[in-house]
C-alpha cells in the first residue's frame, strides 16, 4: 500500500518535498522587508531495526465487527469512519460471471472470493475485476477498500 497523497508538501516521514520548497519561495516573496522564514529543519534520518519474527496471527474475516447492511455501498463518512479500511460484501448469483466495478473507488481495494485473495482494484488503473471463472454455483465476493 502507499500513501494516496502523492502531491503533499511533506512526505510520510514529515520531510519537506519539492512542493514545500515551492510554497516557501512564494511566501518569502511576500514577507515584509527585513523578515525571513526560519530555517528548514534537518531531514529525519530513517532508522534501521532488527527483523521481527511474528509468532501469532488473527484471520481478517474471523475478526470483523457487526455488518452494516445497505442497498448500496456506503462511504467512510456515511459509516462514521475517519480512516482505515471498509469491507464490502456481495453474493454473486449462480452464473458467477460479470464485472466487479466499484464506483468512485478512492484508492485501492483487494478482492476476495470465497475467502481467497483473487486480485486488486486500483483507482489509478480505472479497471474492474472480471468474475468469470471464479464463481461457479454462486459465491461470496468481498473487496476491502481503503480511503
């Protein structure tokens, strides 16, 4: 996964980007005579950590809160959720064919069919996910969307 804001003045570590320096140049042009902006803090140095061995895990689909049922997928704001992920679920008919094309996908989604990861949806690629061949006799299609 990656940050959705590729054009921010600060990167994910809090270091200034080229956009930050562009803002700074504009602000400097409009300062009163004799005033200067404070110096830019030094870049944060990335730390290195020893490998971490994971000894336990919890299954995603075994640890979900109670579902919210709706006629259409609800966005984060409608669910009162400020960040993170939302799991959307639908049952595909016996034909098991067609396209999964979420409207207004904000970032990235992982597609699961009958509990197995089958693919991804990415807003930058503007493609759906073809269900043909994955669902026979009906199946449960889920996708996890991040915002």
